[in-house]
């Protein structure tokens, strides 16, 4: 199942099921109140998905399909408990960054939930002259069943599904979280593909283009810390909750984007996002006062 969240005209925050190039509104069957704040309905939906799935499937079959072109796709889980991200989780990316560590011994960081955005929304660049903002193409894991101290071999029991994710970042040497926390710096989508439709997430080709130029092209089989390992490591430290998102790390080929460009990311079985980049007029801060240029290594 492909589970999406979308706006259509004045209808905001709807839940939909995608088939081909169409979507059916199943908000009612999903038990989600789009006007609720904070918007935790999608978290509840994932927690109760097994019970709700038959009703969702009936609603999808009975509803009126809408062309995807008529809707704006939003981030599927807008208010998760946390977004976990693994840095330097592909050897070739570690090499280009000159990083002497890997996710296996460095661990993870968190991105703020407020950085989440959707496939139909732009990335807004902050005013950080002297700094590059880079794209990082990543596979997102969306947690279904929560847990603590999850064993490697039990990882599948806890995965709800997968999505494309862009881990946007201001390059520099300051706190990683500050550099990756701007609003719209974590597009996730275009929807969540449930785990039953992704039988082997350790063999997914992932590609990223900027204005048609292919920049990243890698396979999740090259992850340093694999998906079972990421779930075991994060849950050794923290309780995982339904709706938690794991950004699994980016392969080589990161690079700068500028206002007016479009980032395209595709991942096998997970779909495609085409995210416009817009130069914003805020976000200036002394954190990024000093210029920095990444010198990539090969
Ligand atoms: Mn990343």
C-alpha cells in the first residue's frame, strides 16, 4: 500500500491511498482529523494500522480516484516522536568527505520534526552567504511497531514502510544538528510504501539529479551499518515509536543546490520526488558567519 498525506484546494492534511497516478481520500477510514493539532493522527494511524487496514482498503476501492496532479503531497508523518539520522553510512561518501569515522562507531544524530516537508513542497534555502547547502539522497525507514532493545533478527517486525528522503545540510564544521535543522531541510515522500511491497530493502537503487544532472547513484546494499543494525543501534539507546523516521545515510555525490533548481530523487519501489529549491529571505545567523567550502576527496 502507498499511504500519502495531501492538500487538495481548501481540503488540508488529508490521508490518501495511491494507485498508479491516482489517489483516493481515505481520511475518514484512517480515523485522522486533519484539523487536529498537534497533527499526531498519522502516528496513531501507523500504530493501529493492522486493525484499520481492511477499512482502508474498502475505502480505497469505494472512493473516487483523484489525479495526483490535482493534489499537493505533504510529508506523510508530520509529527513523529523523532527523526533519527545516520551520518557517513556509505564508504564512498565517507571518502569524499574525508571522514575518518563511520555510522557503525559514530552513531546517529536527530533532525527536528519541524524540518519535515513533503514531495509537493519546496526546499527553502536560508540566507547563508559563503555557505553551500547540499543535497543528501537517503532511504527513509518508517517505524511501525515501537520497541526498545530490538534484536537485529527482529528488525522486520518494527518497520512500517519506506520512503525517499532528502537530508539537506549547510556544509561546515558547526553542530551537525544546527546545519541540518532549517525548516524544509527534510523532505520525505512522495508517500510511505508499506514494507510488504519492498521485500528486499537492502537492494534498492537510489538516484538523485539536480536539474537533470545525475549526481548520486548508489544501492542500499552498500550501507555500512545495515538496516537491522540501524534499528538495533537506535533502539539500544532510545525507545522507538510508531511513525519514527530513520534517515539511513547518503552515498557519494553530495553537492550544492541553488534557488531555481529542482532536486529529483528516485528509489526503487518507493517512488520519486521532484522538489523545487527556492532561495528564501530569512535564516541568517552568526553560526554561519564564516565562509566554508567543502573540498571533496576522491
Ligand atoms: Mn545524511
